[in-house]
C-alpha cells in the first residue's frame, strides 16, 4: 500500500537541491482536474528524508525554509481557532498534512516563476494559511503558551497521517461551517470527486456565526453588478433583478439569473463578499438583503462541525471519516 510515495519524496528532494523548480498555483477546480494523476501512498517514509521544504511568504514575497512539522503547525494556527477541541485540531492537522502531500506532485508538474522555487505559498486564497510562532504570540496574547502547546501536541500526534482514497492522497478540502449539509465538489468546482460528497452536518446550525446577513441599496447593487459585468442589463422592475435561483440539495446556490445574465452562486458570493453561496435574497424598501447560512465553500470538512462533534466525544478519525466519504487514514511514517 505504500511504495509510490517514495516518488513524491524524490520530487521533494529535487525541489530542495534544485531551487529553480517551483510549484503550480492553481484553483481547487484545477487540482481536482488532476487528482487522478496523484501518486499512491505506497512506501513507508521518514520525515528526516525531507525535513525542510521551501515556502513562499506571500506578504513579503520571499522564500523561507521550514521543517514539515513546523509548517503544519503554522497552517493549523492559521486555519482553525486554537480554542477548539483537541480532536478537532487533530483533524485539521491531518487535513493540512494531506493537503501538502497531495499538492506536491501536481505543483511540480508546472512550476510557475511566481513561487520562486517554493513548494507552496502562505497565501490562503491559493494554498493554506500560515501563522508563525511570532505571529501567534500576537494573535493568542496571554494564551500563547497554552494554545501553542495544544497545537504542537496535535501535530506531534498526527504527523505522517494521510487521508487516502483508493490508495491516493485526497484533496482535503475544508471550510469554516456549512449550511447544515456539506456541498459536493461537483456543484462548486464542476468535477465529481467520490470522497467530497454532501454529508449531514446539523451541528453547524448551533454555531452563532452560522447565519449572517448583508444589505445593499439599489444603487450599490447596480454599481457592484456593472463593475463586474459592464454589459449586464437590469430591468426597471427591481424585483426582477434576481430570479430563477437554482439551489442544490445542500442549500447552496448553483446559479441565479441576474438581469439578463445567469451567474454562479460562487460569483455572487464573491462580488458581494458574502460568507457563503448558501443565500437567499429579499428585496424591500429599495434595498436587497442577502441572508446567508454557513461560512466558506461548504465542501469537505466543516471545522465548526468538527469541533461540535469533538465536544460530543468523537475522535479525529471519526470526524474525518464522517466528512470524507470512503477514505482511509494511513500513517506513512510507521
């Protein structure tokens, strides 16, 4: 079950020795398009064989070397609240490690110059967030020692564990919280992914930040739409500006007619800066109110759902097996 992972390590070794290589920045959709090309987890490996990787700091546009363990700890700090339950943090650690392993092969195939020889970036819009220990001291303030110790413990106890589907590392997508049901990858990125299917996540609805709303005047909506779509034609009847909303079984907007154009729910979420594409729109008193459920794209693991499950006593492996369908968790360091 673990032989071809050695090929991944050889690729990483090449990256460390030959800094002229860099990795392909790509969207989740592009990653999923290439997921079948990812290598199988086959060989037992030792983290000492590739102790450090190159990471591009998107804030300073400089590349730094960091140990795998420290990189994963930084991702966990950047991606999930430190006051979450330990089992939820462990689930995040495994997802972060899997994300790194599954990305390596894809990135090495088309290295863009903008990554400057790095394997991955700290830019959360294209990769995973990253918070260093120095940044964490500011972020956590008086709780730094307690929170950082908890995160390092979670990373120590899970390092090397990879989520696989049919012997291949998965694209370990995750989001803050869902609409109560997670979304399929196909409805968000256009590709069927057998382990990224809708699953019930009702505990998300118990989270206070699950529901949110934003209101815009008619003038603001007109300006936002025409800035993004200069040719859009809007009716004089404001109630017809948004119509024919196509909603997935999970409650996310797949597409909606806006004026004379049909736009994706993800595009509406983006241009109006909504927390998710699970939204409804109400027109009243010359303004549009967007009422939203969830936070994020809704695919894969819900972090707040994971935390609620951990509070109920579920382990990180149970959490991961709930959110990712028909997967295995393999420890490649044992």
